[in-house]
C-alpha cells in the first residue's frame, strides 16, 4: 500500500515548499495556502520519495521535503508510469486525477543550479482535485483507475 510521506506548501511560486503536518485539499482548487492552488490543471504536484532518495544518494545531498516544489511526496507508486486521467484515492475520500506528467524546471531552481539536474521534469506529476478533504503525512494513497 502506498503512502503520503510529506505534505508541502509555499506562499510564493518558484520557491522551495515547506512541510506541514496536515493540510486541507480543496475541491477544484488544490492545497489550501499553497501558491500553486487555483482553477487550473496543476492544482497538486506529486513526486515519488524514492526518486528524491536516489537523487540524494547520487549527488550526496541532504534534501528536505518540498525542495523540488512538490506538494505531496509519495512512497510506493511509480508516478511517472501513470497515464493522464489516472485517479488516486487518498484517506478521507480525497480524489485526485493526474493531468500532466513532468514539467520543465523553472529558471533559478536551487537544485538544478547545484547539480545541473532536476527530477521534477521526469518524475513529478500534476493533478486536479476531484474531491477534497483533510490530508496528513502517513495517509494512504492508492490508484483506483
């Protein structure tokens, strides 16, 4: 069973996100108090923690949750393999739908400047919120379709 290992938000776009113990995911909007929330197709960003751990080892870095700008760090799902339209069900009835796989790294990305590489373009995915709720670190997340 897959789980959410971290929930992260930022007040400003283009900055590292900070982990929070729990958050409110709002239907058709995103994570409350996050700069990327809104009425568009990239309301929530997800990244597999396994990719972050591999990157950390490869570059001998100590990376904290949110450093790649992700809202949710997930353990146990190879997110980049999911087709657009895949639905993910979280604890408390939260329902997300994958809308985009990867994105170009923004200019000024701290990790890219340090290593010359970023994993969000290849490992990250984006989703819209079909049904919101309260989300916490260690909640379950599963592929439902």
